[in-house]
């Protein structure tokens, strides 16, 4: 489908159209990263029907988008979270190396134009190391076959699991507190045995991580802010 947008008071927001064979009705969801709205259509629903639903809930979309935190530009002096703790970005143009943690701050060498890319690359590396190790430990402890861990830049999902044994995590998860990371990793590792959200899945997930309720509450309150970084 061609790029499309909706005009709201004080802004224009992008629309992402998705079609799902499992969907039973047209649904709307705010996409915090781009500051837009996702419209999911059942297999036989028309785009025109989707536009009609969007028009009906235009005020709801406008209100939800207005609540989104402001985007965080990763430049000198900006603050970014790491393991739930705020870290300030310090540009070190004359220093050697690329990006490193020192004195509680994230230091970035080189030209200012590369700060954002280097900080994101560094956070992705931290996510790959931390989340990968945690996933392997949980899978081994439960006797589950974990084939691979991948780190991606997703627009909404914190993690996913495939039937072939690959688990995926958003690099932005490394900005959340450790108990949130523990929950998301435990949740996805549990899917290595149960590719559903039935009672047996939740029983295993709760054995792998004790943080379900507090982590979900934290993500509900702060997840959109993490999606607005970078």
C-alpha cells in the first residue's frame, strides 16, 4: 500500500496498514516510534472500511498521540537509559575509540555527525551480550533448545520466538531495568516449548521469571518513551 497519513490538530501522523488472517475485526494501535497509527484489517476487510473506523476514532488517535513522550535525539548532552539508569552522552571529538561507558556516562569519540549511529550501535552490542547471555542461561536451566538470539530494531514488539528455536529482542530493551529484561527474556524463552499463551505457557514463564506483573506495569508506563529514542 502507498504511504498514507491522517491530519490531526497540530500534526500529521503516518498510517501503517496491516492485514491479518487471524484478525476478526478492524483494530487501531498507536505506533510510538514514528508517532503514527497502525490499522489492522481482517483478511476480507477493505481499506475503505479501515478508513471509516479511523475517522470514527480520530479524536482517540489524536489524544493518544498527544500523550507520547517527545523524541530523544542522541546527541551531546542527551540522556539515555541503560539498565534503567539515566546516562548522559558526552561527545569526545579528540578521543580515540568509538563509544564506551566511563564515570556513569556514555562517551562517544569522532565526528558529531556520527554520535547517534555510534550510540545505537553500542546499545545494540550491549543488548546482544546481555539479553543473549540471559536467554541462553534460562533456556539451559529449563532444558530448552535455543538455536539463536537476534537483536532487531522493532517498532512495537519487545521480543518474539520462532518455531525453529530463534528468539528475537528489541535492542531498546537494554534501556529498561534488569527486572524488565528478565521478564521479556523469560517470556520468549518459554515460547520455545509453548508457541501459545495457554496455561502451560504461563506456568513455565512464571517459573523462568518472577517479574511478570511489575515488568508489564513498567512497560505500560515507560515503553513508549523507549520507542521514542533515536
